[in-house]
C-alpha cells in the first residue's frame, strides 16, 4: 500500500473518531423526529435505532419558559410528574430533590440505561434538572430520553440551585439512584 493511501486511511480514522466524540459531547444537535408525521413511528429498519434528524425539534420535547419556577416544578411533582437528576453521582448523593431518579448523561454513553425501564411512557411528565446556569446535562438527557421514546419531558433551567434558592425540601444519600 502506498504511503498516500496509508495517510488517507489515518485521516479518515481520525475524522471518524472526532465525529464520534463530538456526537457524544453534544447530543443536543440530534433530536428525535417522527416518520411521516407519526409519533409512534418504528425505529429505522436498517439500523434498529430511532429515526433522527439534525437540528429539528422532537415532537413532544418541551422548551423551558420563564413560568417554570421552582414552585411550578414542585407543583408538577405533587401532580404526578417525575424528577430526573442529570448531575454526577457525587452531587446526587450529596443532595437532590426528594424522590428524584438519578440518571446522568454519562449513563447513556454505555448504551440504554436500565433506569429507562422504570420510567413511565404513559404521558407522565419527566422534569429533568442539573446544576442550572451553564449546565447542559439536563438537555443532553432530555435528548437521549426522546431517542428512547420518552418524549413528555421538560428541562427545569434553574436546576438544583433554583430549587434550593426557593427553600424547597431536599434529600441526601442514594435513595432514588438508578
């Protein structure tokens, strides 16, 4: 094999590796879409993975609005919504919203997390939070949940700091960890 072909092969391998790292680091660039307007569209027959399209919003993934305050979040939990904590394990163990399920983005890097089997797909709202501000782990988890068919999700932008600032109760330890 010529030196030129070897170099092309190496460049191709490096490009593929960088693309894979980028897609893991920024999964919000891909969101679930339905096929032919159907929300119950089957996975892509060729790959077995959910159908995705670049930079298009998922059908039920809801953006956060200024109305989504910590009190709103608390009211939603009282009405049956489920809190998903997307922060790292050590932060979750330190403190979290009572009853929250721990599902960090890192859990998706190994495939389909077992915790997904315990989340309802009956229209129950899943509210995902992380550390607020610049933290984007909740958005990444929202995208991944949508790819696994869980579309009734909302990101709580103020995150755990907003919950604490509102003086709402917190839990410590691993209860609710998945």
